[in-house]
C-alpha cells in the first residue's frame, strides 16, 4: 500500500462503551464539524476540524461531507448469503420455512459459478447499506465458502464465513457427515482463516440438524484453531425449542445441547436467543458467548420478541443481525426500526444511542473484533459510513424539526434505509457511493 493520508470532515459519531452499562454521556463521542485522519487505511487522529486543519501536511486530501453523519461501518452479526434470492418468501414459520424455501434454494450452491454470482451481489448489497463487516452463513457446499471469500478478499472486506454442518433432518443433497464436515471445514480454515481480512466460522446449522458426533467434531476444530468462530442458531422458535428437548433429552435446555459438546466460548455467536431461561443467560455470560439480535426475521417468521433488557442484566454481548433471507432487509437502519418496535411491544425503550451502539461497537464486541473495528480510536481499521440527513424529502423535513443529536439518530433509525447511505468506506477507500438521481 502506498503511503497515503486522507482527512474526512463532517459531523462524526462513535461509541466508547455501552450506553446501557455506563453513563450515556460517556458512552460516545460526537464532534460537530469534526476531522478524522486516515493513514494507510487506519485511524490516525480524530478531533475538531477547526483545531486540526491548520496542522495538516500540505497537499492532504480533505473530503468534506456536509448535511450528514460519519459513523463506523455497520456490523451484521448474523446473515445468510445463499438466502438472498428468497428474501420475502410468504407464509411460514421457521421449521416449515426451512423446508419450503431455504433448503431448495441452498441446493443450487453446489455450482461454484452460481455461488460466485450470488456472493458478488450479496456483498454489493451489504456495502450499499453501509455494512462493512458481517458474520455469514454459507451452505453445506465448500464451493459456497470459496466463492464468498474470493469476492470478499477482492473488496478488502473484513468478513467471517463458514461452511454449514448438517448431517440429519435435512434433504440428503444438503447433508454431510461428521467426518466430511470436519475435513472440509479444516481445509477451508487452512485456506482462508487469517488471510487478509478474512476469518472462518465453524458453522453447525442448528442443533436439530446436527448429530452429537458432528457437534463433537465441530468442537475439535475449535480446539485445534482457537481463534476461529462458532456460529449457529439458538432458541428462535417455540416449536424448535421443543424439538431440541426431544432430540437431546439429556440436556437441561437448548443451550446445554451446545454446551455439552464444547461449543460455547468467546468467539461463539448464537443467533436469536428469544426463548432463554435464566440458566441459559448465565452460561452465555460466563462463557463470554454472544447473541445476535435479529428483529426483522423474528417478526417476519412470528418467532417472538428478543429480550434485550434480560441480556443487559446478565451482561451478555449482543450484536445486531439482519438475518437475510428470513430478515426482510439488508439495511441495518431498517433493522433498528424493527428493533425499536420489538422493545416497544415488550414495554421497554430502545434508545437511539443504544441502537447505534448495537450497530457498531456492540457488534464488534460480539464478534471479538473491537480491537480492530467498531469505533474511531487511533489504530483501528478505517471502515465507516456517511449517513445523509437529507436522503429523502420526508427525512429532510423531519430533520428540520430535530433539536439535537438524539432526535437525528432516531429519525435515521426509523426513516432511514439504503437511500440514507451516501457513501461507504473500507480501510479509508470509498467502496460504495449512492447514485444521485
């Protein structure tokens, strides 16, 4: 990389901690007319523009974004790239939805070229929605993961992905076995994990489709490669929870089915976690495992309402997930819209600060990546998004009535979507710019 210094000017917001766990005014830094210096793709300095501009080296490029907000790139902690083409499929709850739509769609990803086309489209969708990092499901086919990582590497993205492990209760053409799942995953780890900005996730689909032997083999991979991830589903649907109790009669509860096989840990991310008992919450916290809060899919499939307050009480790490294709939008902003509503239905308040924390630093902490991304502290990778306060006539009008930052953030989270993403930057380089029509 050539030696480059760039300066980005505008309103700047990033988080230093969880607003629910500390005084909210100390949880973030907001600079009205701030300046962020990016040197060779990393944050070098951050401060008020009026104090920093005079000291910039001669010839430094200054990119000035007015009428908008510069924030860390959004982090999606749970999404399925093979389900992109089946988003918005009608009429089923989780288990029927898998059989009716998901499994038939995923069979196509044995074709490497097909997977490659979908991976390219998927990553472009993420960038156009301001998402710069995601924890991603592939399919059971190793080709699906190879295709995904090739495109992510070409775009210099920090992405995590894994081959699905599934050896029962699924169509024969989508199942592997404990040994082949282990061997194929191991080969993919050796090939991709730690290559540029790519990382691997051992990915048992969920307990009902994984035998005890397969989950033990997954745990072997986690021991052999302690810095890879474990990514699966947990307590999404009430019928699913009952099914797990029947399949694993010796487990105390759903989480225990994973715990008994050694799948909990600092880099273990469980999507959903809607129907959790206190013991499950305690174990998630003790093991430093994380939950992915996926409100659009939870509402779309009628699964339930995530208990964010419960997670906060146990100090469980929580990130935000779009969960496409059960989730109905690639947009983290639209996901925040639905997140707010789920908490309203629970009689709780999701503040604008907590929303944007979940979308940025909260997601980074859930993925154990807060040493690299999630905010603008010096040395972090310069992945960020520029949000447009005037993205639509309605937003422009509504913003004119806002009295402070909190109101503007709330409007972005309720009225915003991909149109509010003016630009997305990856390691300080523009990776997406909204079409101006």
